[in-house]
C-alpha cells in the first residue's frame, strides 16, 4: 500500500468515526468532553468563525462539556514577538463571547499558562515518544518549513519539535475525548492517541487513566483568503476580521480577486476565486453556491461582491454589536479568564493526582 493510500485510509477511518460521534452527541452529549482553542496571535477572522467557532457554539449548546484553550505558551514556538500575547488573549475572549460561546457549566475558557498541572504532564509524556516520531510528524515538518521560508522563524527550537506532545498535554489533562480538527491536524490527534495508549499500557493497564481522543472532522470547507489562492490569514493580509466595521468589510471585499469572465458560475476547480466568494455567501445565507451563482448570472464580479458584502454584514451585525459592548467591559473579560483558569486547574489537579498514583510517585 502506498503512503498516499495509507493516508487516505486513515482519513476515511477518521471520517467514519467522526460521523458516528456526531450522531451519538445528539443522544449522549455528556459522554464527551471537547478540547478546542486557538493561539493568541491576533483577532479572529471569518475563516475562524465559519470554520470552527460556529461549531463550538453548536456543541456547547447541545450540552457537550467544552474546554476552550487559549494556547499562549504555544505562540512562543514559532513567533519571536511576545509583547501582544496578553492583549491578544483578551481579544480572543471578546471574539468568543460575541460569537456565542458562553462560559458556564458546560464551557470553560482558560489560558494555557495559568494551568501548571497541564504542563506537568509534559515530562512523563516525552518519555513515551521517540525523537524520530517527532521529527517525522508531517504537520510539524510543514509548519517548520513554512516558518523558515517566510522568515517567521530563524531557527527551529525544541518547543516546535515537541509541539505535538504539548498538544497531547492540552487534550489529556482534562481527559478530552473529542477534538474538532481539520484533516491537516489528524497527525497530532494520532500522536495524542498513541501517548494515551502507551501511558495506560505502561502504568495502568487494568484501569486506564486517559481516553484515546477522536477527531471530530470539520464539515465546513476550507475558506480561502480574498486573494483566492491561499488559506485566509491575518498575516497574509487576505482576511476579514470579525471586528471589522461594515465599511471596512465592503472595502476589503471590493478588492477581492475574481476572474475575467462576466457570467458567474460555481466551479471550484476552474474558477477557485469566484467559487470561494460564492461559498462564503452560502455560509451566510445557507443557500447552495450553485443557486447563488445562477441568481447573479451575468451580474458579474461587481454583483457577486455586493451580494457577499450584504450577506456577510447582515450575518455579523449582531456579533459586532455584542463585541462593541464587551470591549467596554475589560474587568468582565479578565474575570472570565480567571474563573476559567480556576476551574481548569481543579480538573488538572485531579488528573495529576491520578497520574502520580499510577506512576508510584505519591508522597
């Protein structure tokens, strides 16, 4: 079997498992604990909103216990600048709350650096993986290559290589058993599963401490940036931030790349730029992209962009209004983080007690 076929087989298996979990969540939401989150490198954009934030809101409202991690330590792996981490953390919380993620019984929002119990898992976990495994992780290799080529990274620090183990700590400290991810993150989930399995087999084969988490694969197609050729990203200058005003949104969309053909059709292969804009409209209005294209027809790129501007501003209007209110209340944002850190630590302390016991390290 070729490597490509192996990958496809792994993806298909993960997809099938993801479908089963989705069905079971509707019946048994409390059976699961979701671990999800972002690195605080800046405000969120519409790619985040449609790609992951809406799904987090959905899962939490279904009653699934949800841990929302702000991975501040992980910013240090491939970013030299750290002066904005604190402010970016608060901006993330504002975006989360404005989008409908509500801290409470089912939802805990917390920064990584305030939960030391999570990081205490790092040393035992590192003994369960080989350096060769870390070096051949395809996601890490790609991130290293990208960081070196675009100048974000001057050298490869050890934190970058151990990134998958760090993620395993994030997931397993709270015994997360479901992680919403895209296909490119599957290697990290597999590494976490391997660490959980090896820990249980070595230290507690009869009464496992850790679950082997499963990927909950995103149903939302990848959203390209306004340049139509790369993934949406603030650093690439091709994103629309959730915090943008309606006028700023209109100006950004006006500059979006389309093509020279006037008649609008949905053809992701041959017309990716146009298809991407149609897809974003579809995410706003819930219409099929083909139907939107048919309605615009010979209206050309101008009508396409106007349609997108109206749909996006209409969709984001309540979020932006709530965001403006939250920005006026920094004390509340700080309290959300402090409360979340306290609750996450309570979970981490219990897990660490179990880990010490099975490793015969109790005093």
